[in-house]
């Protein structure tokens, strides 16, 4: 399964997505999309004459738009330095972990001010169920309802915070197991019909407790089905 990231601006408004791909020769590259889903450019990993790795960025017309290089500061902390097409520093990025243990990337502009974030979505089986089995976009109505419920209800209670943290811990393993099964698409379709749709209905009608209970039961069933050794 390819790695899929969602990007948001400093106001946490979705600004685009990116997806790691492989070309016909097996070379890895990243396809970038704007907030409307249009291709906005690509990024490719390169190695210079000295063996240093960097990322070459291109715009939608395949013109070089800048580069990105991994760096280490004086305290041994790793970060990524971004440059524009004229080799001027245009900003930096750092890996972070939020209070729930979820990793994300914090972006800064050339003045050091926060300019946005990027979050890996390839480890979310709810997102995968909507996108892979139903062909829906990442900002479909179902996922927006679920994310609003997560951010504005679950994360405001101790029990909800525990559910969110546990989800981030187990979801990637569940996805790996599902993807390794022979009927992965059918399983994601099942998750969509048995968990996503009824949860959205509960949430829309203010039945938050029932949405939490359904989620807990479905996750428990998935753990028993895909993670418990038999």
C-alpha cells in the first residue's frame, strides 16, 4: 500500500495531499495534489556526486521548483531544509509527536513561523475503507464527520482520548494484516458498511455514546480477526 499524506495550512485547513508511487523502473517518487485533487507537482529522491541524499521538487509542468535536504542541528536534532529553485532557503520541516502519540510533520516558513502540517493517513483503516473500497475522496462527507467527532468530542474526554491514542497504535498493524489477506477490498467494504456508515448516522443524530460503543466493538472484532494469533 502506498504512503498517503494529508497537508494542512497554519489554520489547519486542508491544502493538499501527496502519495508515494513507483515508476516503471521501480524508482520512488511522490505525486503531489492541491486541495481540489489536481496534480500540482512531484518530488523525487536523488543522490549527488558526494553520496548525499536530497529531494528534487518539480511543479506540474515538470520544471524544477526547489530541493529538500535532511540536516542535523547543533543539538543533534534532525530536520529538513527546503530551498527554492534559486537555492534560497524557503523553510524547514520537523517530525513531531502529538499528545496522543500520533506522528506528524510541522512545517515552518523562511522566518521560522509555523506554516502548516503534514500527517500520514496510510495507517488509518477508516480512511482506507472509504478511499479504497468506495472510491471516495479523502475529504468526503463521511470522513469529515468522523474527524469532527474525533477532534470536537472524543479528544475532549479522558475515555475518548484513550480511544484515539489506541487507534493510532493499532490501526497500522490492522491495515498491514488486512492488506496481506486475499480479500482486502471486501474487508474494507465491510468496515465501511458496518462501522463508517452507522457511526456517521449516530453522530449526525447526536448519539455519540452509541458511536463510541460501535467503534470499540468493531475494533475489538478486527483485533481478534487480524491481530490475534490463532
